[in-house]
């Protein structure tokens, strides 16, 4: 079963959403979902004023911190090319 199916079926152990502001003064939202064997983190960034940014990054790992790091690296590579 994929993480999407697990999420839709609510087959996850826990879910948390947090917010932070980065060095560019952009708001970042982190959604951390813990499944039985791994963590899946989705990081999103939205800037409300020009230049507009609306990007998403994902990370998956057995360790929550590493999954978050992977999601932020993916997000930054898309948002700040």
C-alpha cells in the first residue's frame, strides 16, 4: 500500500502540523505523518507578495528529523532555484 492510500485510509500513527519562518521571511508549513515504519513530511511555502512562491517538498525516512531535512532540501531546491 502506498503512503497516499495509508493517508486516505487514516492508517497512520500520528500527524502534526507546524509552522516556521525562514531566513527569507517566508512562511513554511511542515506536515509530519508517522506511519508504522517511517515518517513522511510535506513542506510547503507560500509567499503572499511578489515575487510569489508556491512550492512543495517531500521527504520520507525512518527517522523524523531526517524526513524533515529531506523535505526542506526538496522544498528549497524548488523554491529558490
